[in-house]
C-alpha cells in the first residue's frame, strides 16, 4: 500500500484523477436535491437553479480574477442572473431575453468608471459569464414550465448523466484514441462512443416513458445532448487551460467547483429546450 510523506494511505483516485468515492457521493447528493425539488413542488426547482447560478457565477468570476486579473461586474451579474431565472417562470423567453439585455447593459455601464484600459477584456468576460451561466441555466427553468415539464427536465438530466457515465466507463475500459489531446487529454473517441450509446438509449427510454413520445425522437434528443454536453465540457476545459487552473473551485469533493459539474449541463439545457420544443411541442 502506498503512503504519503506522513505515512497516511493515499486516497483512492480514479483514472480521471479524482477521488471516485467522493465524486459518486456528491453526484448522488446533487441528484437527490434536484429530484426532490422537481417531485415535491416545481417552484422549488427554480430555487435550486437560482442557487446554482449564483454559486457558479461567483466561482467563474473568482477564477477569472485570480488567474488572469479580469474584473467582471460581479454584483451586476449576480442580480441579473437571478432576474433571468425568476423572470423566466412568469414571462418565459421574453423575461429571459429582457433580463439578459439589461444585465449586458449594466455590465458595460458598471465598467465605465474604471476607464478605457482593459474595458473590452472585462466587459467581454462579463458578457461571457452572463451568457454561460444564468442565460443557459434559464432554459432549464423553461423546460419545467409546460404541464409535462417535470418529465422534460428529467429527460434532459438523465441524458446528460447517462452521457457522462457512459463516456467515463467506456473511456476507462477501452479508451485508446484521444479525442482532443491538446484540450482534454483523457477524453477519448471510445469514451465518446460510450456517451453516444448511453445517451441515445437514455433519451429513447426517457421520451417514451416520461413524455409518452416516440422512441426515435428520444434517440435524436439523446444524441444532440451528448454532442452538446461533450462540447460544453471541452469548452470549459479550454477556459481552464487558458487561465492555467485545474478546477473552477473547491466546493464539491471529488469534482472541484460547482462550475466543474455544470460545464456540460448549461449548454445542454438550451439544446434540450429547443429540441423538445420543436420535436415534442406542447399542446
């Protein structure tokens, strides 16, 4: 048995470089909180998303400040992010778009007092943060608005989780050919194939059982979410590589920060809303 310098056994790490037991425990706990919010009262789901948006925005702003000296308009982003989430329920897409536009304007105005140097850098980062975290997250709220909204959110989440689990398992067992070695060296084409298989199966079953829709629509939705989740993960890897950091935060044992869990879910929420709205329109 290996030990560290103090003679204590090392924590078991997965091939992904994480404490696997802690990662699974945290993942299950997060899933229970989300599932409970959906099944007890759909409005509770808004609260869960609102808290996640606030924490994710805080982590992203902190990483940008510490690693690159980029000062985003954090107060504006926090207030604007909550506006996007809470206005999405009564006003739908119009509420989200209106709140995002006001947030963008607020970010530009707030940065004016610091002068011209670094203006584009800081405002650009602020707009990126506003779009990446609260804007994308708002579409998870829009998913839950219809009468069958709980099933739509569960379909979205099941597909993304299946993609993650299928990709991890296939990557560990058979990963040989790197998908994007300069971005994420541990992500393999074999793992992506596992993600596609798991996501398509999960989508087919979820749409058929939760939304009473054709299985083939579920297969399309599952494939779209796997692709989007994979790209979202790669995009966050690029952000972290550009900043020279491993994780966005340290809040979640075995995962890093909350943003390290939201990376694939955020863009996938928009694609799930769009795909289900087109393929399974409400009423």
